[in-house]
C-alpha cells in the first residue's frame, strides 16, 4: 500500500587519509546484519544499500560522505483485515438493496443511506490509523471509491422507482434491475 525510501547520510570532515567511510568488507557484513535483523514495526524492509562518496570538496575542505538507503514497504495484513474487509462488508450490505422490489424505494434508500453513513463514520474511526500524506495512496483510493460504490445503489433505487411508475420504461427498468443484481 505504501513504499518509502529512507536515506541516512553521514559526512566525515576529518583528514582524507583517516577516513573510515568506505565500502570495506566490515561495512558490508554490518549491512547484511542490518538487513536481516532491522525491524521497523508495521513495515517490511525490502533493501538496504550502503554508498560512499569520497573527495567531496567544499571550499578547499575535503569531505567524505556515506549513505545508507533503506527501501521499506508498509505491511498490508493489518489494512486488509482491519480496514478493507469491513469496508467490503458494508458495501455488500449496501448493494443487497438491489434485490428488493423497485417499488420499495424507502427500504432501498434506508439500507443504502445507512451504509453510506456507516462508511463515513468508519472513515473517522480509521483516520488515526492512516498516515496524513500529501498524495493519495492505494488505501486512500479504496476509501474514496467505496463512497462511490455506496452511492450507486441510492441512484439506482431512485431511477428504478421512477421508471417503475411509467409503463413506457418497463423493459428498460427490468434490464437495469437485472444488471444491478448481476454486478
């Protein structure tokens, strides 16, 4: 659902001959140890890279730089069972209203509006669990699309009710009703 790259840069301003920021074998052993044993709660460590840059010159002062790059990915098990599964269950209940008779518009609207309100309330509950980011993640898209899927049965209930009142649209009404039950 979410991937991040964390870069930790180390700069050594000592004499160039005394530099320890180089890709020696001990650094790679430490790197493997870090990759196998580094645990970040809620995240999976995908990759660790150790890079060095020697002779980094600023105003006559020779600096040496090393960086550690961590590629991490958010663990999805929690989000699937604690967020996506309940949203899916609410949407299934919402879409069960299409199985009611088109003339029972009050019952259909009651079911679908209660489910839409449940989604909104659930969004307030899970809001603290999701990171506040300036871009939309997959989880954000799932939540936004769930609102659209919960709104669709409302529209279908109103359209099929209006069409059921007029005999001219009886065939079209029946077709819309069958398609909504299928999908």
